[in-house]
C-alpha cells in the first residue's frame, strides 16, 4: 500500500462515516463561535442564552438515535 493510498483512505474515512458521527460536537463548536462573535459585535437582537439554548437543542437532536 502506497502513501497515496493511505492518505486517500484517511480522507475517505474522515469525510465519510467519521464526520457524520461528530455532528453534535461540531454544532456545539459552531455555537461557541457564534456566541463569541455575538459578544464581539455587541448585543444583537437575541441574547446569548437564546443562542446557547438553540445550539444545545440542535446538538441534542443530532445526538438522539
């Protein structure tokens, strides 16, 4: 097996089944980024609590079997 085959297999595994299983964690990370951006831009229309709750509920929904 060549190095190219190993890299190709790792990429296929990462963007295939592995990435699908990490959706809840990715949503939580995106929620944190949105919270930080909302804090930097000033208080917008929605409070940080609402943003955090929406992100948490989406992550829970994605984690449910």
